[in-house]
C-alpha cells in the first residue's frame, strides 16, 4: 500500500503521513462506481470509508482530502467530481466539495430519501408481487431503510407507512386478512387497520 493519490499534474501528493493510503483497486479501498450512483447510501458509505482511510493516514488538509476523494471512484465519476468548481477552489473546503458531489446525484436538498422513493418502492413490489418469503424480506429491508430515514427527518407517521405497506400486497390477500380480522375482532375500531 502506498500513497498514490493524484494531484492535478498527475503526480502523487507528497508522502507526509505516517500511514500510507490504500491503493486504488485494493479490496479494502473505498469504492464508488457508476452502478452505485442511483442509491444515496452508496455515496454516503463511500465518503465514510474515505474519511476513515484519511483519518488513519492522518490526512487533514482539504486539498489533499479532495484529491483522494476523486482518486478512488471510477474514471467517469472522478472526472465529473473534478469538474466541480468546489474541487479546484481553495476557498471551498472538503465538506463543501462533498456537498457539491452529493448535489450531482441527488439535488441540493441534502435528503437521501423522499416520500416518493417509498411510494415508488411500494408500487414496484405491488406490480411484481411477492412469490417467495425472500422477495418479501428484500422489500421489507428496503422499506425499513427508507421509512426510518423519513421518520427521523420529517413528520412521516407509522400509520402512513402501514397504509403504504398494506396497499403493496395483493388485494386478494388484504381482503382475506381483513375478513379474518373482522371475524376474530368484530368489535375492533375500523380505524386501527390500514
């Protein structure tokens, strides 16, 4: 492992840290590729891994942090990031650059997910249906990630989430469940079920 981050002139930055940076392509190096750009969690993970690697190598100067930020992604992503004015500007620190990168993929809202992401997930699975418990588990994992983010950052309620999940299921299943609930709990308030 060597300190191989590029500078604008193609040379490696000076090796002043006591611990070398991980080489690009190494299995433990931070990665961000074209395939990952649709999911904001991959970009978040990339920056967390990069920052842990930078901290381990005692790299704190913004210019060097930005150079390493563009060192690890695939060429297409790196070139887009280098084109940002926040990359070249010495007035823009690393955090400002990181926000600008985030805006390329997800806009300037700073939000990882929106309600429409949850609706799109539910609609996708409503159309596909669940043929196995594994497919439902996959949906549920994705749903929980988005739901937790929405409830932590907005006024999204558990009741709204329940309704959304309920509508994701095949209507024959929801009708059978509703019928069974009506038999088992005839005096229950109709508003407690989605």
